C-alpha cells in the first residue's frame, strides 16, 4: 500500500522535460557492442551484424494493466522491461536494447519517476540490455509506459509459433498460475484496505505468488539451457495470457492439435494453497491465469532424451493431428476441450 512519505517531493514542472530526461537516463551504462549511440540525439544508433533483428513492443496503461495502490513503481519498471524481453526470448533471441516511453500526469513527482527508472535499470543490468532512448510526454490522467525491445538471433535459430509438428513434445518452463493467484490476493487485500485502512494486509507465507505477480522474470535461462542441450524448439511462445490461450495460438499457427495432461501441469505448492484459500481451482489458475511469463515450447520427439527430467521445464503433453482439437486430459482420464479464457485486454 502507498507509503506516507514525509520527504519533500520535486514537482516535474520544476525540472522541465529535458531536465527530467537527463535525470532519469544519466546513470545507465552501455553494455553491448552493438549499441553505437544511445540517449542524447535524434535517434539511437545500433549496429547490425549478421543476425536478424527482433523487435517487440508493449504498452502499459494505469488502471488497465497495473494498479499503483499495490504495485511499487520500482517493481513496475522492472516488470515492464522483463515482460518485453520475454517476447524476445520467446523467439529464441537475445535481447540487446530497449527504448522506454512514458506519459505522466502531474501527480507524479521526480522521485516517483526515479523509482520507476531504478526498476528499469535493475532489469537492464540483470538481462544485459541497454536503454537507448524513448519519449516523454505529459498525460491527462495516470501513467502510461511503453517499452520496445530490440534483440538478435541468427536466422536459423529463430523459433516461430508456426513450427509445431504432430508427435512433438509440449514443454513449459517453471510453474503456472502463481501470478494470477498473486493478483487475486493483492486485489482482495486492496478491498479490505479500502474498507478499513487500519487493517494490515494478510500476506503471510504468500511471498512466492506475490513475487510472481509483482516481479516476474524473463526466462533467458531456459533459452540458454536449450542451447546447451543442443535442442532447438520447433515452436515457442511466452505465457502472457494463460497456457490455454497460448496453446491455441500454437495450434492455430502450426495447424495442429494438442493434448496436455492435468497431472503434469507444474504448479507450486504456494499457488495451490493460495488457490484453495480463495476458492479457485489450481488447474484453472494454471490453464487460464495470465502473466506467468514462462516459455511454452514444442520439441521433436527425437529430443526426448535431451529434455527429459530437466529442472527448468516440464513435459506436459504432445502435439496431435490437425482436426483433433486442443484437449486437456483430466486426472480421471476425461478429455476436456481447451478454450481460451485467458486475460483479454478488451474484455473488461
Ligand atoms: P526528440 O525531441 O528528438 O524526440 P527528445 O527530447 O524527446 O528528442 O529526447 C531526447 C533524448 O532522450 C533522445 O535520445 C530520446 O530517445 C531520449 N529519451 C526521451 N525520453 C526518454 C525516456 N522516457 N526514457 C529514455 N530515454 C528518453
Ligand atoms: Mg521526443
């Protein structure tokens, strides 16, 4: 919940746009050779090597994508970068540069924006990417953040959504449903807090799911592991809207069907406990809860020996023929069609 800050805050109007840009960008160091020139001219300069260039953008709007009553600005900055880099990894690429554009209403102080950029910087350092530019504008209401990531991959290494083939194994990294249940927990405590601000939020033993929601990581480690194993996925996507929805994307793009097994879905014990406490079915959280930013990928059955028993990911099913649909085999053996119930930005 928002802190009661006694410190005197600096209004953005005192600094002006250029003063602000200078303050928020001055501490960033360039880490990549391909970044020839970053912030400070009309355009950044990035050198193109023999690789393909990957480009991806996300737009985050206060009240739609995040709620500042329970999201610390530093976490928001970190997450805005991490979710973008996740898209670069999902192409089997390496992120190198980002641009960050922000729209700010007058309620934000310099100190608040510095917090946001502290999170952005943490993510840049963690993932080895350079902040090379952006744009700054005022907004009538609320905070708007748009991050664009640039990445690279050799042409032959790029993995699309459309490459899955019949009999391929379906794998998912990490565990699922935690970010969704973390969000439900935060929303519940927000309602309690609004009813009675003296009540302290109940978050005991829920650190993992809260972190899944507030500080997701992009799975560059999984990409590195697959390279080490000598496995190139046949198709890949990152899980932003929920496993169901992403499986359907792969099925549609690859013109195939799929079968996944409920008993194989990786779900953390904290996710199960928190789901049960709040009357959610953990399987539904894992299938339809969004924002886990894990990687969903398919590999050829010929790679089974290389991928089996890996700590970073689980094999949850296999690809079936086109026309057989997308199905979840439940614990009792019944086959349930998978439908997209993931988070949809137009369905509010
Ligand atoms: P222009 O008027 O040519 O668009 P700006 O004055 O907006 O240039 O930006 C000056 C420099 O600061 C540029 O290098 C731009 O990319 C960078 N920049 C502007 N806003 C941001 C921001 N919010 N975060 C990072 N870099 C920024
Ligand atoms: Mg500009």
